[in-house]
C-alpha cells in the first residue's frame, strides 16, 4: 500500500513539475520570439564636433558658362526666359532663377554640364577652419566636388579624416580661437540652396532640409549656421525595427536612374548623379518632370520606393538654423559668406534596445531548468515526498507490530 502510494505520488509530482516547467518555458520562449524593442533617447553635448557634408545647389544659369546657353541652347533659353522673366534681356539675371532652372535644366546634357560648368574652386576658393591656419582644401582634409541634378549644379564640400569618417573639430578650440566658428568660407554664387548631411548616411527625404539664400546688389550677406546632429541606431531583423545596413538614398536614386534610362533613355528628375559616371554618354540628360511621360516615371518611383521601405540601421539627420547679417559693400564686391558655428543646443542619440535579448533568454532558460530539475523545486518536493512516505511507512510498521504483539498475548 505504502509502496504504491509512494510511486503514485512521485509520478504525480514529476508530471506536475514537468507540465509547469513546459508552460513557463513556452511563455518565456514566446516572449523572446516577439523580438520587441524599446527606444532610449540620450541628449548630449559633444566635446568634438563632426563636420557634416555641406551640399550647395546653384541654379544652372549661374553655374554654367553663358556662352553655351546662348549658342547651343539659345532657342530653349530664350523660350524659358520669355516665359518666366519680366526682363527683355535674357543675358541678365532672371527674376525666377529656381523656376527657370526647373524648366530649362532637364534639356542640358551631362557632357555639356561637365565641360561648361564653372569649376568648384570658382565658387569656394578658400576655407578657414578652427584651430588651423592652413586651408583644409590645400592640405586635403576637405574636398570640393560637383555633381549634377536636373535643375542645378550641386557643390559638395566633404571633410574626412584618414579613416574616412567626418573630420572632428574641438568645441573649445572653435570657441576660443575662431569666434565660435567651426568652418567659414565665401561662396561666389548669386543664388544657392544649402543642406547638411552625414557622409554615406543621407536620408531619402533630405530635400526638405534645404535653406535658400540669394545675393543682393551692393550687399555682403553673412549666414551663421548652427546645427545639431540627430542619430538613430536600430536593430536588424528579426527585431521589429527591421532595419537594413545600406545607403538608402544611393540605393533609391540608383534604382530610379537605372529604370528611367532603361525605359525612357533619360535620367530620373530630382536625382543627383556624378558627372564622371555619365560624361562618356554625350546625349544623356535628365527627364523633365512636367511632361507626357510622367505616368512611366510614377511607376518607376513606386517600384524603387518599395526597395527602400526598410529604415537604415544607422541614420543621421541634421537640424540647422541659418541666421542672416547684411553689410553694405562697393558695387561688384557682393558676396555670400557662410559660417558653420558651434551650437549651444545638444545633439541626440536614439538607440533601439531589445526588451528581451538573447543572453537574458539563455540565462533565464538555464535558471528555469535548474530550478525545476536541479536541487530546487522538484528536488525538494521529491525529498518531501520521500520523507512523508518514510514517516507513513514507519507508522504503518509500528501499527502492524502492535497488532502482532496483541495477538500473541491473547493466545
């Protein structure tokens, strides 16, 4: 009887413990496989400030040799000029340079842009950087290149260190030695749009961040540009942020141009391309945004947009404010001066952190197994069961002995 009870109790304890363990392990595994994340935001003021990549757009009528416009493209130039300018003289500056470029720019061939646009050094001749008396353009710390878009020449000022990362400038050094300016230069352009991006980590939507400025006769316009950096680091699949380690903008624009050239023979409007990449193709140019073929362009856009749905695992975006100071100067000495200055506002870092990381899952799994099948829960219950059965067995033996002794005495 006691042996049967002991066996039944032991089997029952083991079955209940195994069932509870399996249920707890299932819940824990299910929680782990949800791959939830939480975002932690940190505000900080860096001791060393990374210099962003500066992109400046200059409309083509202010970036190209006017001779090519008035000879090879004279008919188109005059047509656009008459449509958007209140002046009869098309050789002068137009009243709507940005609108003019949007309608005139797509007709320019990349080979003509490469051969007849002003050299980048004509727009920015010298840089001044905090903590250095040398021109970083001459030392090679900064490089100035030009690319083409459908309606303007894009000047790119990129300052990198030997590792290919953005060049850093000491905050205290900039404040003490260079009147709070990180980098300063004079821009020899009549009209410009400016944007700040992180090299190789530009977002597709960066065009919304461009700031506009134009030259005024008899004035020197100085812009102080204070900026803050906002970094977001996400987790890749299988975590719910589902990020991808790629250059989202470059992937998007390469897809647009490849499909546009294949289907229309022209580059996609509103993209930016390297002049060296297409200079050998003498007839290549951008597609006009407002034409009868916009249905094809829309389909191309939707197709390529589906390739860049996943966010970048590490993305950087800059927010900046551009102040304006105007000074009187002699005629012919008008200029735009740009100063990237130290901002008093803090940068931000958003990081996605796994709510239930793998190492926690492994630790808890081991703890759960040892709790149920080691020296803890099941072990203690089995020991208690054995003690109970042992006590019951002793009690039963004592009763049996008493009954035998009573029977002997009666005999």
